[in-house]
C-alpha cells in the first residue's frame, strides 16, 4: 500500500551539488535535420527559391527549439521530494516528486532504474529499492528531451530529505539450515530458554511424544506411573541478535534479512529482543520495540565485527553472520 | 536461411507505432506534400492520382498489420522502388546535355512514387519519420518549382502536422517511461496544449530565423530554367514586336491583325515598348501581373532605350541590330558606352505571365543569356530582342555584370572632367530646339553641384520638390515642348515626363544621357523570393553615362539603390510591404503595417497574459476564500475562549469547537468540508455552500451571545 502524502506537506529543499552542470546528448536526428537544413540552404542559394528559405527557417527553428528547450527545461527544473520514512528492499516504494518547471524524466539511483515524470507536475514515482541503506539525501538525475526528443539534457540534483529514508532488508523466513539451531526449537519457533531447566510447576502423566528428558524419574519410581515435569516458563527471557555483516551487498543484505527475520519472530513470541549491530557511529546495542525499529537499525548497519555479550545469563544469544 | 535471417534483421522496423495520433499526423503531412505537388501541377496525373488513392489505404494497412513481419511486402516494395529509379534514369537520358532544370519534374515524380510505395509499409516510428522527412523533401522540390504562394496553406498544414507528429511521438516515448497522463481525456487535453505551446514557440523561432537568413539567390553554378511554350517567329528578324499593343504593335500589318487575338492595346500593354515613345500619349497599364523575376536583389528590368528626342517623342537613331547565335548561354558583347571592366554577376530569371514585347529584359549590363532559342539580336544601345514572340510561359535567364557602383565612385568618374568620347557625345548629347528657360533651370539648379553625380541628384531633388507625380495630367497642347510644359506649365507628370526632363536637362549641361524603358523591380514576394512585376510597374527613367562605369540608371520616382550600395538582401525583405498590401486600406505605409502587426501581436500577448492573470486570480481567490473562512472560524472560537492551538489542524480545531459551549456540530463538519474543498481544487457550487454555512454558524453564534447577554442582564437585574 503506497503511502499517500498531501502535496501541500511537501517540503522544498534547494538542490545543490553540481546542479548547474548540464550534460547534453544529441540524438542522430539532430545531425539528420542539420544536414537537411544545409542541403535546403544550398539549394536556395543556387536556385533562388524563396520557399526553400522558409523550409530552412522551419527546420532550423525545429533544431533550435529541440536543442534549447531540453537545456532550459533541466536548468529551470526544481524539485521537491517527499519520501516515506521506511522502505524495504525488493518491495515497491513510492516517492512524491514535485517539479515546478521543465518536462523531466527522473533517474533515481535509489530505484536503480529509470522512471518518469513530465512536468510541471506533482506526481508519484514508484520503484523498487534493490539495496538496503539509509538515504538522507536523494540524488535525482533529471533528463529532459522535450519537445521533440532531439537532444537529451541531463542534470544531477541532490535533494535533502526531511527525514532519512531507511531501506530495511527483507525479513527472511528462518530455518535450522540457517545455522540457528540454538535459537529455534523443532517447530522453528524461538526457544524461550532451555526446555530442561527451570522450576517444576506440576507433574502430569506421560503422553506419547513427551521428551524423555522431562520424565521425573523419582516421582515415577514412587508412584509407579510415568510422570513428566511441567516446567514454569523462565522468568527472564531475552533474545540478543548479533548481526555481523560482511561480504558484498547481497551477502550483507542476506545477513541483515536473516537477523530481521529472527527479530520479528522474537517480537511475535513476546520476547524482549536486543539487536546488536555495527553502525557508522560504532557498535549499536538497542532493544528493539518493533520490526520497523529493527529495520531501521539494520538499514544503517555496516560491515564490521560486533562484540558478543559477555554475560549471557538467561539470554538467548544468536549471532547472525555469513 | 542465415542470409534470410540477416536480411530480416537488417530490415526490422523496430517496435510498431501504436499511437494513432502520431500516424495520423504523419499521414496529414505526407498528403499535404502530395497535394502541394498536385496544386503546382508538377507531377504526372497517374502518379498524383495513385498517390491520392494509395497513400491513405497504405497508412491504414500499415496500422492494421503493424505488428506483422511483412518481408514479402518489403521485397516487393524494394523491387518497385528499383523500377521507379530505373524509369527516372531513363527519363534523364534524353535530357543529357540539354536543360538540366528539366530534371526537376521527373525528380518530383520520383519523390511522389517513393511516398506512394513507402506508405504501404510504415509500421514503426522510424518508417513514419522517414515519411515525414520525405514529405519535407517533396515540399523542397515543390518550393523550387513554385512561382506563387499557392503552396502556402499546404506548407502551413505540413508544418502543423509535422510538429504535431514530433511532439506527440516524443510524449508517447515519455509516457512509456513514466507518468504523464494516460487517461484518454487528460491525455488529449495535455497533448493538445503541448502541441499548441510548442507550435507557438516554433512559429516565433522560425519567424526570427527567417528574418535573419539571407535571401535566396541564384548562382552561376547551375544551368537556369528556360522555356518557350510556343515558337512563333517575329515578322521582321531583329525588329521589335509587341502584340500587347494591338494595332500599335510595331510588327503589326493589316493582314495579320488577328494573329494574337489582341486588336486594341491590351490593358497590360505599355506604349513605351514600341519603336517610339510619344510623351503626349496618356493611359497607363493596369495592375495585371506581367512577369515574375527571380533575382538576388532589386534592379530596373531594362527593356530598351531611346536616344533621339524631338520635343515630344523619343526614337532610336539607329535601329540596326547584330545577330547573336550559339548554344546556351548566349554571350552578349558590350556596346557603345558599356564598361569593359568585369563587374559582379547578377542573375535574373524572367517568368513571363503575359504576352509582351520581344525584348529581353535584364539588369544592366547583360553578358550572358540562357534562352530557349539559339538566336538573339542586339541593337547598338545594348537592347536585346528575340527572334520569336515571347508569350505567357516563356522563361529565360540573363546574367548581368553590374559594376559595384557607389556615390563616391560616380563622383570620381565624372564625364565633365574626363570628357565624353565622340561616339557617345554624337548620339547622347543631341537636343532639339528647346526653350532657353529649360537650360537656365538646369544650370541654376546644379550651380552648387560639384560633380555630374551631384548634378543628377540636384535635378532629381528639384523635380521631387517642385513638381508632382500624377497619372492624371492634361493633354500636351499642340506644338508645345513636353519638357518645358512639364517643368513650367503643368508641373505634374509621370515617369515619361520626369525621365525625359532629367535627360534633357542633363544633356543641356553636357552630360550624356538617354531614356530607358522597362519595369521597376516590382513587389518582392518574401515567400517565393520573386519580384512580381505588374503592368503598372512599366517605367521610363534616365540613364547617364559615366566614364569607366558605363550607363547608370537614375530615377527620381523609383527607389532602386545603386548596385554597390544595395547591401545584402534578407530573406524577409519586402515582408512588411507584402503584408501591408494585403491589409485594409487604412494602412498606408510599411511603418503603419508594422504598427498594426505589432498591435495585433501585443493584443494577442495581452490576451494570453489576461487569461493567465484570471486563472491565477481564481486560484488566489480560492486560497483567499479558504484563509478567510479559516480566519472567521478562528475568530468565532476566540470569542468563546477557544483559540486555535499551535499545530492544531483545522479538522481537529473544528472538532474541539463543536464540543465547546457552542455545541454546534455543524462547525466540525464545516471544518472538514472546508479542508476537503481546499485540497480538491475548489468547486464553485461547494464554495457558495461553504459561504452560506459559515454565515449560518456565525449567525447562530451571534444569537447565542445575544441570548447569553440578555440572560446575564436579566439575572443581574
């Protein structure tokens, strides 16, 4: 579901960072038209035909307008961008871009693909961010070839976002094969403490399927029937997820995705979850309160070693790494 | 198979064009080119009819089967194009060594065939663009052959269609990438606006470029068009023939009076193109278009000259001629008084529209003539005559060698300083018995003029000041000297009197001069680049001899610049005059025409600005109205102790007010509706409803306050 903004809530920020540089890429049609104009001009100078001068004027005007307007368009274009606070890799994200002047097609590296707008306009641009990251500013390459497509003028604009856009990794579905044996039980749920530890709350009759290690041998010997221990849940439960990123972008996003998947499961199970990551500011040890919070932390995570908790206590510590 | 695949790849049309609008625009452009060819009657009937019938069908089929790979059709079209090319080359064969301009018509036919065949397979954008360019080239071919503005509306249509095709094509490309309106209504509206806006910018830019470009000109690099629709020899070779004079035709005999079908002088016939010029005759030719001249600049189109004056008539002292024979171009030798120095080439092509004299018109001095007959005659004064009658449709080109004459050069080449050779003096200083006061006047007017050139200008200035140009002058009394009568009695006359007086007065001062007749340049059509010469442009003027320069034309009534001072002619030269001619009669001068055009442009600009101001005002009014309502609501709240909090939205504020002691639920819904209205673009009906609602709310609040006040007073009481 795309986020919808009121256009009036857009905040305008001046574009900067090389905004004045306009790159030009004429199309082959320009040279063709130029050749045609020259040929007609030559013919007008040898035949004396006035109509040819008019045709030359039209073709030259066509070239002039077709070459000048894209340059004017990109030079005059100003942008305002409204972006959501959070996005997820591989999932559509919608930006609202407002361009006061100039017909533009926007190239937004965030989306890794060309998308279009024609201005003056206020419209939404949807794309799929391929990588995780935190975007405090957005580079938008505006491309204009209006009105005839004879020349493509491009200009890079950098727009500071009101709030940084965190592109979180996708939370991956976890399994034992992900090397998380200690953290998951047989059903793939988060282990809430060790099953053979804790206070015995009651003894019940053995039912097929009950783990043998929970059989209370003393009471069984005393009563003659197989009795199993029913344990109270551990009083203090905490899951510590240590996300240690390494490798290339895909590997990093995979690690982050697995860590996020684990965090989400922990939160769903009602366990307090700590997420340890390395950010640009150093090691970040945060207790996450929501998947979005975890997503932001993991969006900002960078490659580097993350220290493990020294005193595990009743915490379940899971290190997610390559 | 591999070759076939390679062929298929090479001939792939790219993605099919899905836009019907782009296809339609290109179709209109192509058809306008076809109709332009047809209107100018350039191509043959078969190909023209084929084009009109086949191209629409071809465009439809191309659109219908745009996604199909029609290799067989392409192969067929390639073969057909090859046949057309072979036919074209075959048509060129008989023209080899002949008139190269005759290639133009087969070339136009080739272009038309290309349009016809190409129209059968235009599935993609690239094919359509090729069609567009080909139609432009077709217009160029038509433009070379067109002598009138017949093609103007079709060219305009082509420009509009081509612009539309290009703009819509580009917008379609952008639409494919992104988010311009794709809904049909919005698309039509925005596309139409874009086309109109770009069309306007393009029109203004093209107009500016047109004004800046130099005028089209002819060059000696190519052969020139020549044509003679009917070859009919004049009765007396070397003699003058002028069927437009009817019975006054110098070659007319009683036996062949009906040969031309003109018994009396035609309305466009000029009595000056005869063996003599009688200045006592009256009656000017009308405005019939007699010829078009394609030339790089204005000049006198000189027909012939007279050297002998008898007080009322001009004649030629020596009517003998020499024959000039040869292939094109016929080389014209210099004659008595001509400058021998090589001057600047001035190429003028004459397209005759009416039968006229058999004189070959030219700018002075002709050196080469491209003429459809291999024989010309040259008189001693340089006049050229054809051996055949020159009827409508005759075309010939004259290359003149013009000395780059300036006022300074003429001041230095003074015949009164360097002397006049006897052969020139004998002929061109001759005067009959002329009243002394004419001589006295000439001497008096030129007393302060140091050179011959200045004397000529002084005499011109005197006549411009002291006499009046008029076509309605009294008949010359019998026995009167025409010059004396013009200068001292009537003091009004037309070119024959004025030119004659100038010649006579100059001769009285010892300056060799003669009277030339022909046409003034005529109105320059800025579109065709041709001078349109009308019968009323027939003219007589003085030619003055300057040593080393030759004969130089002077005329106090026609503004024709000296060859060395004419400057570069702009493409738009004559545009203002041309428009002025077609504007209502209250516009008399070029400046007035410019003012009227400027006024129209300013009005149009004001209209556009006005519309924008109204739209902006409407937007502002909506915004103001919103703010006004917000302010009234805030005032209402403040009065009951519920001021708006910082950061509180209008809807939240409305809700809070509704829960206040006011207990008015309408306030909350009003705040919500007001917000919706503001952000939905401001519908006028809703605006009126909001006005009513805020008024009702305020009225209820006033009533409540009054009641409360009354209650308090009562309680106190």
